[in-house]
């Protein structure tokens, strides 16, 4: 009895091991024939709209904001590795036909195309979604200590943040964004009182670390003034999403700064 139980446990262990092979194993044991058949340009089933270009170990998308990804095929599953690794069950594969299930379980049908004109859809350099975004706000306010002028400039930096989303075929793709720096200058009758470049990292004591890594500094704006200070809101959040943190920055007429979470 004990021998039979031990044998069953061994079989279960082997079965579990086979099912839970790691990425390195799957890549080293990939289906090279299936990978070779995937090489080329694929369109939707009508053959009019380009869906992806497979070249070597990479998949390119006809969207200049979507980053190229690594892929491999293992046991009838197409694995795509961007920010995450996702597996898509291949239902049918032929030299000019590919059917697989997307994240929602819906069938995606692609056909290979020899139309060279469609390759222009992939002739681009990947750029960040917010590459050309700039913000500026100049405000003059009156206080008991006279007139104060605040100048805000928000511009992109080289720091990249990748956000995963889904394309029209239900495939997870990675879009790139650039973080921002918000430069604030405060003048009192033309005399500098305060100048500082705000980056998201300096708010890490107010925002969870794992959330901050997914965010960009989205904007900074003047909100109001009272007898003690000028007040500004800094918005930090996931790109193109409603999930944000708002931090109030308070600057006194003497240039002292404090921060608190709204």
C-alpha cells in the first residue's frame, strides 16, 4: 500500500513538473518549425489591416507606441514576453493561417500576407505616448506681502515607464511613456523666492513604492493662495488612467516648502 502511494505521488510530481516548466525551459525546447511558419507579415482575416510582423525572435505591431516583444512557441502555445509573459493557445497553424485564443478566450484569426505595401506600417521608431506633451502655467497673485508670480513648466525626461494594455486582437502590448519633471519658480516683484524641479521620486514617502514605479508625474498646477503661502497640486498617477495621487505643495513667501497628501 505504501509503495503504491509513493508511486502515485511520484507520478503526480512528474506531471506537475511537466506542467510548470519555467520560461527558460520552454524557450530552449521551443517548437522551431512552428516558429518558422510564423515568420512574416500577418493581417486580419480580411487581409486588409496589418496585425503583426514576425521577424526572428520578435513580434512587431503596427503601432508606433507599442514596443516589440520576444516570442516562442511551446506545446501549441504562443508565448509573448513583454513586461509580462502571456501564453495564447494555438487552435490552428498553417503556413498562411494562424488561429489562437486571446486573453478573453475569443478566437483570433490571422492570415499571412505578401503585400509589400503593408510593411510600411512597421517602418517606425517606437516613441513614447506622451513624447510631445508639455505644460505651462504662469500665475500672478496678490498677498499681504505684495505680488507673487509663479511659473510652472512640465516637460518630459528620459525616464521610461511601461504600461501594459490590450490591442484590438486582445493581445497584451506594452506602451511606453516618459516621466515628467515639473519646474516651479516663484518671484516676488521680480525677485526669486523659490525654484525647484519636482520629480516623482521625491514623493516616495507619500506614495506606495510599487505604485510609484508604474506612475509618471502627470501635471502640476497652482490652486490658491492665503496669507501664509502659495499652494500647488502635483498629480502622480498611472499613464492614461484615472488612478492618481494628488500631493499638495505649500510654499511660503520666504521660500519654505512642505508637502502633504490630499
